[in-house]
C-alpha cells in the first residue's frame, strides 16, 4: 500500500513536495512501527483555508506587474494550487487600509456607498472569485463610523452609542446588499474585530453583554427581515480568555441561537485546551481561526524555517482541537514600511 506524503523543507529546497511512501506489514509487531488508520472514526468538518484581502493587500496586487499579480492570485486561489476557500475583508477601514474611512458620514446614512472599495478591494475579490467561484467571504468591522461612537473617533477603542445600535445594524445590511449587487455574497460576519482591545488604529470595545445584545436584538432580526443568510461569528479576538468570554456571551446572555460560530486570533499563543472545551460545549457551532501571522510578536527574521514550523504547529493543533477553518492575515504586503496618518 502507498500513501502520498506532502513535505515542505526549506533546508532541502522542498515546497509542498509530493512523494509516495510505501507501507509494509509489520509482521514482527515491533513497537512504534504500527500506523493505525481508523476510517470509521470522524471528527469535525474541515471547511478550508483562506487569507485576508485588506485594502493594503489589494493595493499591492493592483499596482505591481500584472503577470506577478496574476501568479500570486493563482497560487492562492486556483484549484490546482492552494485552493483557498475563504477570504476575510474589513467593513470600512482597518489597520491595513491606506487611510481611515467609513461608508457613511451622515446620521441617516443618506450618503452610504462602497465606492472606496471599488478601486482596489472589489476588483481583487472578483479576480479571486474567477479562480474559485465558491469562495467564501468573512467580513469584520473594525469600527462603526465615528459619529456613532462615544469617543467620536474611529481609533482608540470607544464604544457604540446605544442610540445608534439600530442605525449600525442598518449600515451593515446596506454593506451586505451593496456587495451582493457586485456578485459578492457575504457568507459570514464577525460582530467586531478584537472587541477587547483599545488600539491605536480602528477599534471599538464591546463587553460580552453588549456583543450579545447587538447580535440578538439588532443584527439578527434586521438581517432576517432582509432575507440575508449571512452567518454571525462572535468574539474574533485572542484565545487567552476565549472560553470565559464565549460562555458569558452564549450562555449567560442567551445568544446560542443567534451565533453560528466563534472566531479567534492567534496572537496570545496556543490555548488549545480552550478550543477543545468550546468544541465539546458547543458542538454545533463553528470554530474559525480568522487572523494570525508570524510578523507580529512571534517573528524571528533570522530564521524563516522556525517561523514556518511555529505557524504550522498552530495550524495543526487548531485542527486537532476542533477548528473548522483557518484564515491567515494579509495574503501579500509591500516590504517597504509605512503607516497611515490618523
């Protein structure tokens, strides 16, 4: 019997190298030479992999040589390459946008439009769809428009004002409908990117109670009213406090029937036992890794093999503990460092 082996080894210059391994019976029953295959034992459904198409990533792909851009998109999204099934995009600007923006600046949303995204983001999404027409979109807001927040600013946290909860829900419906008009359905939406972090970039703070209230009393009803099938994912932040937070959101605030799953990021490490607990407690809810990269606090610029192995360990252990999908951060960036002005 032969099985396929896929190997990446930078020291041997191997990249997703395929080879055959021949399995032979272990007639002497020698310890550690037995590989057991149990086809009747199954675990969670693996929905696939993906990466983020931020405005920065789309800008790079739109401004480099076309043949290089096409090759990069092929490598990520084509069925005979990595065959990414997901991409994550921001609703309005994020920390990897060229500058800060919202889709509306009027408190009646009369000026709402997604024209900004037509320049770089939507054309690249369409190019990815051309390579995989089943591409799934995960959208995440980094911040509501500043007039809806108590700090009147897209950055430095702040909170959504209670009087604007319904308007914010309408804003998100308009966003989904606008993207749908360009042939881009939004299959998943997280309630808020990193709701527990006051950042120097676009951010907004939510307690578990506030997140649950927005979902079940505003987002879920209005999306249902407009017959939109977007599924909602809670949390969308790090794993160190994911168990306590999700128990509070889903159980204490009676949000089980409104959330389809739990999203999380990597930046505080493994915490795989928490994923197992969540998977056992909420077996019908999806677990999505929605953001991670070695370019943040874990990165060793002198040892790319170390970075690769560290990230591979995260991916494998996530799936070993019940995760359904793994979405990487920016699929491509310019090495030239720059920052937008706030």
